[in-house]
């Protein structure tokens, strides 16, 4: 099943939820959330070849077809927080499936690991650039799949930095961020943990919406608090 998700365009909580954590709670259901055009194609091919049910969640701000739809109906004046490298990017000459449950490190960093999916990956990468100018080296891990979850790569990255920040556009309460913390701790890794998630019901007003959803400012502030003791 291919379905849109995500906010950042002023349409209210009834249309902008990212419920991959809720879906991943269902046993036997695979849930993938691509962040790049190349991953969208590779993960879709893997989903089509998979023996079990797969939910393919496509963030609206990463989809040109969704953005064209959102821009219709008198909403030409709405400003969308679209990642620069989201809707367009390099793709392989020959498509190959990307295995479900295989994360990828988008950026290396020694001070803190930032884990996310979808648009959150782009916001984390932008924040990592800002943090680098402040002397903080942040690595960005793109999970790509919420279920199955690549616990091995997550633990390896976190074990090296000892600091983990989860950026999740799903709700914080009982969500993906808590699951990632549990995975790392159960692996016996001593880690300092923080999270930047959607706090509650998403407001309709665009300026209020931006305060509730994860953004670069919230990510940078969370990382600064997280690594303060390290310095």
C-alpha cells in the first residue's frame, strides 16, 4: 500500500500525521519511509517483491505529485518547507531493490548520531551543517525502514558516538523514538539520549505548526544540550 504522510504545509493535524510508528506496531507489517528519489525507487521495488504486506509511506514534501496537488485549490500563497534535495536527486541507471530494514549513514560524525526517516533526514542534514560551523560533528543515520528496523547499524553508530538524537515527525508518546532508545539500551550501550518529535496535535496555523513539528532550530538546540556535558 502506497500512501502519503507528513506535514509542513499548513493543512492541520487531520491531514498531516506521520503514523509509521503506529503501523509498525502491527506484527508482520513492513513499513518503509524513503527520503530520496533513489531510495523511493529501490524500496518500492523491494516492496513489490516482498512476500508480505508493505506500507510505503511517501512524505508529501518529497513528492512532486503531492506538491502539485497541494498547490491547487487556492493555496498558491502557502509556503512549504521543502528540503532542497528532497523531490529531485540522482537515481541509478538500472534499478535494484534496496533490502527492507537496511539503514544508511548519510553523514559521518563523531560527537553525536542523529537518526531519522523521510523529511527528518533532510532536516537533520541541514542541522548537521549548522552544528559543524559551531564545532560539533554530527552523523546522520537514515533508517529508511521503520519495520523491519536495522538495529545493527543503529547500535554500531551509537556505540561510536555515545550520543543519540532521534528526529521523528511521528508523535513522541509511545513512538519510534522510544523504541530506538530501548534498542540501544538493551544492546548494553551506554548512551546519552534525546529526541525531537511531533509533540501533540498539529496546529492548522502555519507559524504554530512549525513549532510543533521537528525543525532545524529544535534539532540544533537538542544537540547542543545533549553534548554540553561531553565538552
